[in-house]
C-alpha cells in the first residue's frame, strides 16, 4: 500500500478525533525558546579549525553510520519516541542535517503500550552498492515485532513497511560482502544450558537472503562466545558490526554493559564466518580507567560504528555521556565522534583510551557550519520556534504515537488537543517533546489556555519517563485558576507547589536548569517572572536514578485527565 495513502488516512482520522473533543479547552503554545549555557563550552571556545564532540547533543544514543558516494547517513535509537529512528545526513562528518525519521508511520512502529525505554533499540544503517539500496535493521521491543528490517532507495523519501526477521536476540547489523552476499550479526543468549554467568552473551551470524529479505534457516553460527576472553567473564557483548578492510574481516562489538564499564572491542578473521581473533590491545575505545572526579568528564563510551571519512581518514561514531556536577546523567547518551587510526592490523580510536576532550580538529577541507544553513547546532546555542510552521521541525517528537493525532498548527502557534491520558500513562500522551541538550539551560514558551475544569491542565513537563517526571502548568479548582508543580518519582506523585493566579489570556512558562537544580517560573507579561516554589533537584531526570536508556525531554503538555489537586 502506498505510504502516502497511509499518512493521509492517519491525518483524516486525527482530524475527526479533534472534532469530537470540542468541549475540551484548547490551548495554544507559541514562541518556544531553548538556550544552553554549559561551562564546558564557555571554557573551550572553538578555533577556526575545530568542532565539538558530541556532534549530536542530548538523547541520541547507539549511533550507526553509512555512506553513499559523498553522502553520509547516521541513525540513532529512539525507544518509544514517535516517529522513530531519527536520520541525519552530512558530507563532512561535522555538519549534520536531520532529514526525517526512518519509522514515521504507525504501521512501522508499534509502541502504543511500551514503556519509554522499550521500542527501538540500536538501529543499524547500511548501504548496499550492489542493489543501490539502504537497509535499516533493528530490534523493536514492542508490539510483538522483534528483529526487523526496512529499506529504501532514498533515505530522505521514506522507507518500506517492516519485514520481521526470524531470529531472537537484539542489536542486529547487516553486512554486504564484495561477492554480493549478505550476512547478519547480532547479540543473543548462549545455547540453553551453557550460560556460565550473569551477562554471558554471544554474537551470532546468519546468511541473509536479499531476495526474500530474511535470514537463511540453519545458517546461524556463534562467532564470539562471551567476549574477548571468556575466562574473564566479560559481560554484554553486543552492538556488533562487521567490516571488510584490506581483505580481512573485522567484527567490532560493545562489551561491558552500557554503563561505567562500557567499551568497544575488535576481532579479525580471514572469512566472514570466522574464526575471529581478538586484538591483543583490546579495548580500542573506553573511558573506564580514569578518576571519577576528572574534569570535563566523558564516560560510558562504546557502542560504536566505523566509516571511511573524506580523504580516506576513518572515523568512529559512538555513544557516551557527560554527567553533571552531581554525576547525574540528565542529557542521556549522546553521539560522539573520533578519528580512527587503521595504519596497523586493527583499528584504534585516536585518543579513545585517554580522557576525552570536547574539541576535535576539522577533517581536511571541512568548515564548521553547525547551527547555520539548516545544520544542527552544537555547543552553547539558542533554538527558537514560533510553532507556526505547518512543517513542524523534525526535532519535535511525541511519545508512543503520531504527534499529528493531537496537534493543529495555527497562525498563533501549535494547538495541543488533550488526550484522556496524563503523562504517567503507558499510552500515547498529548505532549510535544524536545530533547534536553545542556546541563545549564533555560527554556520558555507562551501558553494561551483557560481550563474549564480540574481535569484540564496544560504546561511544561520535564520528562525522564512515565514514572519519573515533573509537571508544571495551569489547572483549575472550583472557580479558581492555579499554577501547579508536581514531582513524580517511581510512579508516586507529590505536589511540590501551587499558587492561585488571576487568569490571563497568555502566560509565559519558564524552566531553568543550573547544574543539578531546576527552577520553574511564570509571567503574565513575558517580562516579570515569579518563581513557583523553590528550586528542585534534577535527580529524577537522570538515567542513574530513573533507570532505562533515555535522556530527559522537555514537553509541551496537555491533558484532560489531570490528577494534580492544588492546595
């Protein structure tokens, strides 16, 4: 079926749903502003021949990269965010434009009932020059999908429907050999009865039938058992990628778990099916050996992918974190890049085994245009959006369902028509999200809203998950209007502050983060702000507190199932 038909049908159904809730107060958000002011960027200004890493700040984990000609394409995990798998393009590995999402239709993404850290794990993107086709293969931990693949001739013009793949495990990646054959490698459990310790995993390989888009039954083979050295009980060998370089086959994997022991390791073989011999100098990338209190700390580095860059210089993209002053991980796992030295037998990340620096030298011939000419910003930047453009920016995402099901773009801003679910629901929620990208930040939005009952609320949510979040907004009790602030931790909610307000046609809501504290304030004139309560801890917005795999999101939020009761 034509994907455009499916999109149109979705929009028609969404419009019909909006007409049925005319008895609910509509609210219009406009003039969104986000500004980052992190010390690391102020202390490390760029020179003309430099750029910052991470190249994608905020929750852009598990990067995978491929190239066709001069064009590079990069994708990230998206979990239960909708649409899924953001895709970026670049010609120089420095300046990146988002060109959409790979999974942008409900038929492709079945995350309606998934927790925030379910959904799409570790996508792998690869271009097959033999049939001029791009493949994106991933694991969808939701909706009974499992391992899956989609493909396209043009990554910027939509992707196919999902083809389910007949194998278990996670983190699949595809490899196209010089003879036209294709293979899939992935993480899996050891054969039943052979697991030796908790975290013991294997890397498995299958032949892949390009005509049927399916693994070939009976071709599965374990090519790595446990990790580099099974006697050391390595944990969570995963995120495999297979490469061919100067006639040899290289298997690169993450090892150690996606936390403080995370690393990247490399193996080599004469055949795509092994045997694979680990490098003696493994790991080739990690940040686990250094003092915990080191300055400008980068940690958890691993889950990498390699690509040949301009002028033959190799590079690797990978995830890592930059904890705040209290060692919190509010921004989540971000996409970093380093040059790779492949002058020896095995590739090694340059400066990937010393404490990482925030700046890198530009690739030969590249100019830093981040934040200009449509390229994603980097460092300390300001992002402003009037929210009136009918083509809403790709960085605005929803949770568990299409944003088109609850938004209407008007000349005055975006109108969010509330669902009968609140932010704590394991269901689609009526909130537009923007990733948190800095430790020190200020974000504000204008809100035109007059609630009709205590069940209605609109405002801002600082969202780590359905069980860990803040809600800051306007609601009603009896005949009075209130500004409220609620903290939800482990699914338990507590009113932090509330204040009776005189209704104004529009309020400006502001959230300010400084180190590990967050402040909430509001203004009726856009100039004079009043704080609601005292600054609160950002602890519940951190991965190390909330668990899961996502960074924090800032949401423009509305609900017709409000359960916050003002004092």
